[in-house]
C-alpha cells in the first residue's frame, strides 16, 4: 500500500497550488495523508474527490469549516501499521519522548506545523514523520513531501521528495 504524506499546504495564501509532482502522486498512491494547515476547504474538496483514500486532520491555521470536517487527531490501521496523524507535536527537544507517551498504541505518527522535514524513531519504536510543506518552504531550501509504503505491518521505503524553491506554489 503506497502513501503520500503532505502537510502545511496553506492554500490559498502562501501556497497557490499543489505542485504537479504531488498531484501525480495523489493519482497513484493508495492513501494520501495530510497533517493539517490547509487554510481553505478547496484543497480538501479536491483531494477528497481525487485521492483513493484521504486521512487528514486540521491544523492551527484552519478555521471552523475545516474543523467541522476534520478531526484534531486521526487514527487508522493500514495493512497492519497503526498510523496516527496530528498537526502539532510541540518543540523539537523531547519530541520522541512526548509522542511515545501520547501515542503508545501507534507505530507511525505523521505530523506537521514546523514545515521542517523530520524522520526519527522514539525509544518505544514509534516512527515520527513530518513531510515539511510542498507549497510553503519557509526557511527550508526546497518544498518537500514524503512517500512511503506499508506492507504486512511494516513501514517501508520512506522517501523525502524535494522541489526547487523557484517552483510555483
């Protein structure tokens, strides 16, 4: 089962549109995971219509329309992998310890907020992934997103993708 991980799209606003590379991934993966900060409902509507399956949460910049449609925390099991999605996890220092305590029955936690890609493992084996942002790179050199695969209870082939900062979005 193939996954696309995105967050912090901030559309409309900082992001005008998802890069073509991301849309191509949306069309081919089994599950799109969005870790919040959509800003407008238009992208949610479009992803719901184009993605095979969408697992998503609201972020701190998302207003009442998005909060009415999305949870603060989403939990799903994908081919034996227990996945949770949340927007914020707090400061980087101590993140693994805090998240392991907060999500003890989770194999993979996808989060956003910082726009900084993150891939680490807590002492209890919890894998923490932040795909960055495909539309609002902030202080990062490139726009980013992740792909991964789950199979028979294992997360495999996690890849951080980069798009040059000069690209639209």
